[in-house]
């Protein structure tokens, strides 16, 4: 199978899966207790005309499939509906908040990639006391939930030491980076431990392989053996966890953004769920699913390029 054909097939699979996910997201909100009319009225009685107006605005009297197809058609055109809570277009809410969340996720992802890979490589190559210390540290990191890390970091570095802001997302790029540093570390801590352990296991397996033994017997310098034959051959396993890492980051932003009062999509989802703002919850849920699938698609396309042992089509989806 050539690469173009494989890429087209994976994009088609992703589109079909996303369509199915959209049905699940819309159906879940449809089955959830309450509706926009009950939220807008807040328990107050309304005249039949007012109730009819609300039902007409949100198409509440239409059959399920008619509402789903209308909702899906609007989304294809970039219209995510109107927020019940904020009384404005959902797309406008997302445009205001999505850049902050994406910056937070990218910062956390960089921290995870740099520190996680470095610790995993160091643990596998050095062994001994270094390996034991890193294993203990990564075990503690994996066992620390993001919201606990957020509280600890906030208390130490924001409240006691005053090095970083305790809340808010800042204004301007550099101020945003400064405000999002602690949240990014809180978001990354668990995944650093996970990636370091995955990298360590993959490299230990590669170190025991036959071609590494052959390379060493031919007098290839050890640093070249590690970088070219061990670390490179481990990247396939590491990349496979990419989808899981990104999806975990996206989900955990809800907790971290709430803890640090960051005006991002995660905090918006938490508030919208509490207030039963169905259009906003549906839009954010679908975007998270789409981002997760996009990352998996990228991993599927990149994996055969970095690991020649993997043939096109041998891996249907990432973790």
C-alpha cells in the first residue's frame, strides 16, 4: 500500500468515526435531564407564547433526527449554536478561549516531551542508582493527580514564594506564558512519569536486541549505538502513546484551568456542564474528540516514517 492511499484511507476512517462520535455527543445531550427551556425559565412559570418562542428558537419540538441533522449541518458551516448561559454564539466563546487552552496544552506537551524522554533515556542507559531514583520519582509523579499537583504548586510557588501568579491567564504572549507556567507543570507532571516509564521500557527492550549487540561488536561508539540503534528504534513505541498523552492533557485542562481560574475551554466546559448549557457542551465535546482523532491520525502517518519496522496499514489506530 503506498503512502497516499494509506493517508486517504485513514482520513476517511477518521471522518466516519467523527460522524459516529457526533451522533453520540448529540444523543447524550438529548438524553440528559433538563432542556434549554427549563434552564432559561429557572423554575418560573411562562406564558404559552413565551414557551413556544423558546421551543422554536432551540427547535425543541422537532423530532430527534431532524434536530441532529440541523445541528450537524450548522457545525459543518462553522455554526455551533447559541450559548444558553452567555447568550452569545458558541463559536465566539470558543474563539476567545481556545487560544489560551491550546497554549497551555502546547506548553505542557513540550515539558512532557523534553523531561519525559530525557528521564526515560537516562534511566535506561545509566541503570543502577540513577534508574532506581528515576523510577521512584516517576512513580510519585504518576500517582499525583493533576488537581493535587495544581494545589501543591499553587501553594508553594505562588502563595509562599510569590514566583508565579496564583490565578488568571494574563495579557499578551509573554504574560500568558508566565501565568500558564505553573498550570502547564501541574498538567504535565503525571504524563512526565508515564512517558519516562514507556521510554525506559522501550529502550531496555532495544538494548537487548541483536542488532545492538552486532553494532557494539563492530566497535561502534556507545553514544552512536544509543542514539541511532536504541533511542531511534524506541520512538515507535513512544509515539504510539502520543494520542493518549494529548487526550489526557485535553481532559485534565478542565481541572487545572478551574484550579488556576484560567479563562480557557476547560473552565468553560466545567461551567457549561454545571449550568446545562447544552450547545456549548456539545461543541466542546466534539472539538475534543476531533483533536484526539487528529493526533491519532498524525501519529499513524508519522510512525512508519520513523520506524521502518512498521509497514503502512499494520496499525489501525493509536492508543
